[in-house]
C-alpha cells in the first residue's frame, strides 16, 4: 500500500511539475563551413532568421573559426528548430585611421570584408533548410563577385 501511494505521489508530482516553465522547441544540430571564393572565412558573424512558415520562430547565431567551420546556437542551446532560415553573414576588420594627436588612441573603424548584401537581411540570398535530424553539412559558398 505504501509503495502504491509513493508511486501515485510521484506520478502526480511529475504531472504538476511537468507543466511548469516555458516549453522549449526541439532543436536539431546545424553545422557547416563558410567559404568565399573558395577560401574559408574566419571570424564571420552569422544570424539564422526563421522563415514565417516555420512552426517555431527561434533565431540562431554562430561565428566561424579559422577553417570557416561553424555550429549554430539558439540562445544557450545548440542547434535550430527544424525549418527554413535566411542566413545573414558579415565580417568586419579593424582599420586604423591614424592618430588624433599626441598620446591619443587611433580611431578604429570596421571595414566590410564580404559583399554587403550577405549582411543585409532584406538582400541576402543565403538560405538553409534544417531537417528534424539536423545537418553537419550546411555549407555556404560566397563570392566577392556578388552584385
């Protein structure tokens, strides 16, 4: 009898506590490589914007390593919800504009390394589709000859 009461209490507590908190979508692993004109892109910032038709509208982000490889995160979690995504990608390098006077720091501004259209959500043509099983081959091939 005591064992039955314990089991019943466990089931009730599981149901009550299971309903607490925000429901998080199931995420699928998304990884790949980014190249521009055949060369890996190091240090690019990527944003994955969900298509309006996706069941879940969670956005993701990634940064490429020195081999152009990336792995997407949604907040603190790895992966993206399955569906279609528009990809925005940019990379800026610091460029010194000279000294502003004795003892003062150089003025540093960022220079876009990739064509600006890749970094503009309204102009990028980069897209991926994430299957429920995920993908490690979501490779993106960019070109500096882009209009």
